[in-house]
C-alpha cells in the first residue's frame, strides 16, 4: 500500500530569524518586534557611555527581545529609559566604566544611592538595570554581591476607590457606552430593514439605508474631493438625508468612538477585574455551543492572556453567563452588539486580527491590511483596543479621578471579589490586599472576631475548675467534682441554680477537684477515648471534644504518676455514675 499524499516542497533558501542585532561590532541598533507585529528600534549609540559598554548593553538588550522575556514594547521602552538614566549617571563619574568587566562595586553603590528608591520610578531604575547586567557573565562578583542586597519595595500609593467613587465611575461609563449602544442598535436595525427590502426604493428611509450599507462595507459614507484636493466632503445626496456630514451624522451611526470604547473598557475592568492589557487585547468571546438555543441563556467563553505569568500559564479562560439585565454576561452581549459592524469591517480586511474592542478614528483612510503604530493595531480608520491614554481622556472629560483602570482593578479584586485576578495568591495578598486601607479596616473586625473565637475556644478546652487537696465542708458533690457555689453558676442566670451538664464542671470556676475525684475523671477520660474510636469524627468533635480537651489539660497538670495511681483506684461506683452520665440519665 502506497502512502497517501506527497512530501511538501522545501523552500529554496533556509529560514533565518530576522536579525535583532547585527553581527558587525559597530552595529548597536536593536530592533524589538512583538508577536503582534509591533516594532521599535533602539540605537545604543545614543547612550552617553563608551562604545564597548554600548555594544555589551545592546547584546544583553537583544537577548531579552529574542528569548521571550519581553512580550511588549512597553517593557523594552521602559528599560531603554532606565538605561538612559544610567548612562547619564556614569557620564558624570570621574572614571566611567568602559565595559561591563570594568564596573566596580563602588560605582554601582553610588548609582543605587543616587536613586530615590522610595518611589516606583527610582526603584525600577535600580532593579531593571541590575537585572539586565546580571545576564553578562563578565560582571564582577563584588558587583553581583552589591546587587544581591535587598532593596525594599516602595510603598504602594494607589488605593482602591471608595464605594461612592466606584459607583460614580461605573455610572459614568454606563452612560457613555449605553448611549453609543442605543445609537448603533437603532442604525443597525435600519440597515437590516433596508437589506430585507422593507423600504420603497428612492424614499428617504431607503437612501439612509443605502448610506448605512456603504458605511458598513467601506468604513465611511461616499465623499467627493474638492478641486484643490485638500478637503473631502460627504456627497450632498447623502448629507441631506443623514442630517449633515459631521461624524455624528455619518460614521458614528455604526461605530464606536475611541472614548466610547474606553468607557466600555472601564466597564469590563470594573466588572471582571482585568488589567488594562488583558482587557485591551481580549479576543472576541464566543458563545459556548448549544447555549441559548432553548433556554435563551447564553454562555460566553472569554479567552484571556497574561503575558507576565511564567511559561505555561499565560492563558486562561472564563465562562460568563448572560442571565439578563445587570449581569456580567449581558455586558458581553452588549459589547458584541456595539462592536459588530466595526469587527465585520476589520475581519473582511484583516482576518487574522481578533479583538473585541474596535473603534473608528477621525481619519478617512482605508487599508486592505492591518498595520501597527507603536503597539496600537490599526486597520484603515479603525483602531483596536482601549489604551490607558484614551481612558485617561475619557475620565478627564467626565471629571473623574485618574488611573481609573489600575485603581478600578484593585477595587474589584480586593474589595469586591476578594480573590486574585490573573495573579498568584501571594502577589494578590502582598501587592494588592495588605497595603489597601479598606482591606485593613475590613480585616480589623475579622481579626477581632477570630481572637474572640480563639479565646472562647481556649476557655472551652482549658480546665477552669480549681485543684484542691481535699473537699471542703459545705461543697456539694457532683458526678465529676464538688461545687462550692451551686446558686451562682456561670452557665445559668443568677439565683436559678446550676442546670448545666456535669461534663461542664471541669469548665466551671466554682468546681473543686480533689484527689478523691481523680479516679472518676481518669475513667471518664478513657471512656471518651473509647467513644472517639466508634463515633463519626464530626459527631465526636461536636459532643465530646471540649470535655476531652479539659481532661487532657487536667492530666498534664496532675502528672503521669498521679494519673497512673488514679487509674488503679477506679471503683464500681465511679463506673456506675459515669455510665449514667454518658447515657444522659442526669440530663433531666
């Protein structure tokens, strides 16, 4: 039997990964390209340091760009800024290091002391630069020793939003996004009716539908260029029925603006606790197969990426159910509806691009493929994602505080969900929970309750009866000890007499335990041990654990020898009394 198919034709030239850094020693330009296609070049020749040091740092930088350590331009750009600060510091020294092997512990200590490490920027300048230099095997050991000294992390300045602030932010984001959703929903309905032939050809409604169809397919309504070629205005035929040629009358009918998408991003963060990058780069949620067909309840699967996680843990998925209005799943349904026309345009021209958040910019250019500007993916006039700058502009327009995404995420994960959101439990506790004042205030009551529970548990399990050499005259004998004050029991109201179980005598400060009671209590301890071997652990813990723990405490206080002697003096009367006690004959 012959094998099916045939071997694929090999390429004429072998594959070579695009060079990040040239092989020429004089070449110190590093190109960092992310998996999204974003590219940025860094010319290390601009750093104020010796040529040998420029080449060494360029090699270390290039290694980070190629081994998967840096997955975004934001990381490489941040490191580049810190290297500039390091270069300026070295340039101000009397003897700047010529290369990595020339670096001394004194120079590095001076760099470390010159930074204000109590701030996030100063701390990162030291930590990021030393992490990069450690990758060079020529780094002197004395410098490594200085780098290994612990550097305290700066105190977190960002706090979660107060409840009133958080509600105000969510309400503002809902207003912005809701108005956009209703606008797009109305015009999408008009477009569907036009495509179904519901309007008479040539009527005003039909012309509006035709304009919307052209807008959906091309990203803009038909325009004509002026004689000088500088301006492009909407064709009067369409401008008349649409109400004008401004964005509010044309492309906003079907597409979100950048700030409306930012408001949608804020809603996603305040609902699910995503970080900014995860929210911005989230792919289009897909409905789980067979969901919603019979019950009307749709279940969406969210595929999320967290680039900073270690290998094998970059991706996770969540199932979100649309139960109706004001549910997390309904937000996903609304987001899909509001972005559907823009996503259809992008999918037609760049099928490989898969993003939920798509918005239209002010420009009118068209393109047949995706292009990357910085880290922002653009397809013609459309942009993908909701960057922090757009969110900051939206917050400023609404009169809201800054850093809405970071503080909103902290509010959700620390105050509301109270569990990690794409972080380890250690990071969640150390970075987010412990420095947060609201978490500290909430923990105070929990800690107090825990202390009270611990004290109460100790009181139940520690012997409180007093040890005596002999019974005193006037004491009343019980099944387990003698009582010095029957009328004033801590377990019953004053003056009513003690009505507690004789098992609680060991937990009562009015009780006296003399040597005459030792054999009976030793036998009770053995009986409880026997019950443990035959009862369900939960039942034994509920009924007998406290009494057994107090007898264990008594055994420790009396000592091994006294306990053994008491075992030898257990009488038939002791056994009869305890048998009645354990069978509940004394409960009445």
